[in-house]
C-alpha cells in the first residue's frame, strides 16, 4: 500500500482512537523500515544539539529522566498487552516475544535510572 494512502488511513484511525493492525509480514516489515528511517532521519542532528546543550553531567539528567518515564509507561502498557495475550491464549511465540520485550524494557528502565543517579553523583562530586 502506498505511503500516502497508509498515512491517511492511519490518521483517520487515530482520530477515532483506533490503531491499525497489519496482516502480513511484508506490511509489517515495510512499516518497521519506515519507522526506522523516520527515526534515524530525525536523529541526524541529535548529537550536534546534545553536544551544544549538555555542557555538564547535570544538563543530561532531564532528557534521560524523560526517556525513562516514557519507556516505563510503555513497558507497563505492554505488560497489560502481555496479560491480555495470556488470558486469550494467543500463540506461545507471541507471548514469548512479549515477555522478552517486557523484561528488556524493565532492564532498560533500571539502566536509565542508574544513568540519572550517575548525573547527580557526578554533579555532587564536582562541587
């Protein structure tokens, strides 16, 4: 399906609070590729902006906290998806992949919390 048509369909669905599901791995792969390209294009200037903005350890903290909060919220959402998948008896492959994602997401939030603590510790040590 052409990007323009898919975008219009996605926009219309989002307006009603719906999300589209993609029935083939070809459609999923195309969407995943599109997401990656969009993210990498948007992040092209991140290193330059971060270098200018993050002049010390404490300046890094707000961004890391924001990311941790968003990831934690998403992981908790995915825990609900996992519970629903289990309760509905979805295929074990789906449940196993969701378990992996949830576990990894929690590990990521722990690492991000450690990074936030490190910014505060570095700030305190630098005094």
